[in-house]
C-alpha cells in the first residue's frame, strides 16, 4: 500500500471523527467554523477528506469540539485482538449424554489465545432424554439458536426455545435434560476470571 493511500485513509478517519463529534454536540458546521476560525468551506473539505488539515487546524478544531487532539486519531490502526473462525472449522468434541451425543464446536481456533472467554456451538442430535450435567468455574451465557429443550439448572427445569437466553453461575450443576425438537442448537459462552482453572 502506498503512502498516499495510507494518508487518504487517515484523512477519512480524522474527517469522520470531526464530523461525528460535531454532530454529537449538536453543532452546525457554521458554528464550528465560527469557534475554531476555519472557513466553512475548509471544514467541509476536512470532514469529507478532500484536504489534509494542518496540525494547527486540528488543534483549533479539537479545542472547539472540547476534546484533545489525540481524540481525532483514537482507534486508527489500533484495533484489539481478533480471531476469525470460518464456518465449520472450530475444534469439535463430542460428549455422550444419556439419550444421545452432544456435539460441542469451540468457536475459537485456539482456546489458549483468549483464555477467559470460550464460545461453544452445541448441537443435540435426537429428540428425547439427553441428560447431561456440567459444572465450571465460569459465568455462562446460553442463547438458543433453533429447536427447543428442557435445560436443568440445579433443581430447576427450564423450557427453552429459539431466541431464549440464560446467564448463570456455572458452578451450579447444569445441562440439557430433554430435547423436544431437532435440530436443537445453542450458543454457550463461558467467561472465566483470569487465573481460573479451565
């Protein structure tokens, strides 16, 4: 990628930051122009990345918007950690329940990379009793994608169907009890404190 294309991307980003901050404050471009002493025409060109502003212009704009100059660059090429797992390429394990197998697809390509969060796609393969019990040092979020089932949490039996969600303390025994319709699939996200044993 050339320096010119990088400069254009930065200009686009800064222009967007200026425009969105101005709108957030309810300021017209004319009002901003009046406060920072830059013409409406030049401000418009900065917001649409038609010109690259000088440092003094950026400083004046930032002051008028009530933010430090660094705010206008915050987030540019500063994205956090990201893992993408294509469909069907997660690590698959199977666990046997009383009435059929449970397929667990770990939706990160390496569980060790993000040790405190583990998302699983759980697929249940047959109608009927699927009694399984798990406990874990984690907070668990469960979201039913399709199908319906009874889910046990401690002494409680919960009827769940597509669109239902749970969040609970994983130390209490929990798991699918009975599957009412197939296919039944749900997303289970386990969140641990750093240092908790997996």
